[in-house]
């Protein structure tokens, strides 16, 4: 009698490789809380964290066939989540405010400004 040696996670991954929606949901349910915590700690913004988490899992399902098993699937997903979060930070990097002409807004100082006043 042969016993199936695959773990439940391996079965889920195999299902995801075949675009099985139930397997994708199972993988998401298995890792979504931990991955949300990770991305929220990076972004510190709940809505952005949800957006990045969604983008990351889309990426996971798109590239699940490239998962070789060198690490745990959780570590692989976490790498994708962290990279997506860092990309979000880079894309939303704050910039200096410029006026409509593209120049820095000039700062006006009063005529009677003295060194004593500045100190």
C-alpha cells in the first residue's frame, strides 16, 4: 500500500500550478495574515498594505511555477511581498512642492529681519 507522501502545502502549491482556484484561495488563506502584517509594518498604511498584498498574491499565482522549493513557500511569498512594498515606497516617494511654473516657491522675508530675530 503506497501512502501519498506530499504534505498539504505541497498539494496546495501543485494545485496553484494548475490554476486551481480553490488551491489559490487555500494558499492565500494560509499566508494572508502573516503577509499583511509584514507589508503593514513596512508601509504603515492600511489601504496601501491591502493593495500591495493583492498585487503580491497576483504575482505569486502568476509565477508559482518558478517556485523551486529551495526555501519554504512562505519565505518565497514574503520576498515577493517585501519587494512589492519597497516598490510602492519608491513610487510614492514625496517630492518637494513646486509652483505651477516648476520653480521652487520663493520664501519672502520681512525687510526688518535681523540676526537677533533669527536666533
